[in-house]
């Protein structure tokens, strides 16, 4: 079985300034987000119900300066769940990334 991955990226002025892809250990997205934050040397942003809902429905979400308690040097911090190729290419069905795990 292929490993789920999480793609994290810092965006400034509509350009990706940093990005990294990490494995999601045992479906634990929270630890994968913490790993990305550690690699970017940023604090963990506030996790709101909006973020949980977007991850569940669309497989991605973003955090702006309002979601951090310290100043940031970028515009957005984006997270996207990358599904294995075997699950991602299934036409005719609604994409529900969290349910696919």
C-alpha cells in the first residue's frame, strides 16, 4: 500500500517560496503538519473548524497571518493531502480525501 503524503508550501505574492512533501505516518495528519512546520521553522498555526472542514472536503487548506500568533514573512501557508496515484485517478466520483484514508 502506498503512503499518503502532505505537501506544505509557503506562498508570498502568489509565488511558492518554500515547499516540502512529508509522509503522513499512520494517517496522522497533525504530526505531518507539525513536521512541515518544523522543517519551515515556523510555529504551528491555529487549527480552526474551517481548516478541518476544508481538509475533509477538498484535501487542502491554507493559513494566513491571522492564524499565527507571531508575525510571519509570507502571505499564506498551504497544506495539501496527496493521495496515491491508484486512488487519485478514479473518474466519476467525488473526491473525499480524508474518507479515502
